[in-house]
């Protein structure tokens, strides 16, 4: 298996950036696991890096939903991107404009963390979710709290979660045998699409002949990876 072209492109952008976004080494995660790699999505912090990330997201979204934003889109195709505050906000704005640049026009919206009682009020900003099929976008799913919360917001606004897209799937077990992504898919009955998966990073390292890093990743996957 080889890495998807958009995964490879994000991996390369992440490695080449001034402050390395993707690093190989030894990193202790919040879970206590010692990981051979670390992806810091907060470091996609310039216009060009955000554009590269939005473009890879758009590629992954078009791969998963080929008709999105087109005149042939069916009733089950997502019509609105929803980005949970805060990190989902710039993501949905950038991805929606990148999709528009490719001739695919869809709505985007996001929540406020604190309700506003003046002006237009409410806790949602952007395209209405009522009666819409919604694609939730976030950078990472760790314990799944933010995504479950975002799903509740979509439902409470009268929308329907049609799918979820995240930047990175570490493809490792949570508390039980399943990964958080697999648990969320089961629980919400929707597909989670990821721009980069752990297996893409392994495949990319193999293609580039970076065998020490690849070996460390394989060992980690054997210990913590999902089937
Ligand atoms: O799956 P989880 O365990 O919920 O972790 C993932 C969430 O955590 C981070 O956001 P955070 O909650 O820190 O909020 P922020 O976007 O405002 O920084 C991240 O952007 C995800 O939304």
C-alpha cells in the first residue's frame, strides 16, 4: 500500500516547514504512551501552510464524497461543513473556500464557545444547519469528546451529521480494542474520513527509504495499533 497523494503532500509540507509540524523521535502522549512520532496541527500557522492543509482536506473530502458541492449531489451528500470551536473554525473557512475554488460551493458554519445575547445572538455562526446533511471537520480526534459534542450541536440545530473529517488518524486502540475513530463511527453510525492515517506515514517512510523511523513506527503499531 502506498500513501495517498494528499497524505504524502501533507507529510512533506509538515516536515519541510520552518517549525517542524511532524517530528520523529520519542514523544510521551497524554495517554502515557511513548510515540515515535508527533504531529502538531497547531503549527499550520501561516497562510501558505493553511492553504496546503485546506487543499489536502479538500482532496480527502472529494475522495470520500465525489459529488459534494456539485449539481449532481444527492440528498445524502453533505451540504454544510461544521467546524467546532476553536480549531475547527479556520479549517472549515479555508476548506470551503478551497472547494469553491474548485467549483464546489457548500456552506460552512461553526459554534461559539460562549453564547452571545446581543446582535444576531445564538451560538452558531454561518450557514444554517437546520434540515441539512452536515460534515463535521476537526484537526484531531483523541478521546472523541469534541466530536461527540459537535454532533450534539448539529442535532440540536436540526441538522444531521452525515460524516466526520479529521486531519490525522493515529489508528491506535483507545481503552478497549477499538480506536476512538472506530468507536465514534459505531456510535454515531457515520464514516470518519482522515487526511493522513498512521499507515500513510509508514508507507511514506518506506517509499523514502527512511527505514529506522519506519521500524519504530511498525513496532509502535504492533503494540498499540488497531486491526
Ligand atoms: O477528541 P478529544 O479528546 O476531544 O480531543 C480533540 C479535540 O481537542 C482539541 O481541541 P480543544 O478541545 O483543545 O479545543 P480548542 O479547539 O478550542 O483548542 C482538538 O482541536 C480537538 O477538537
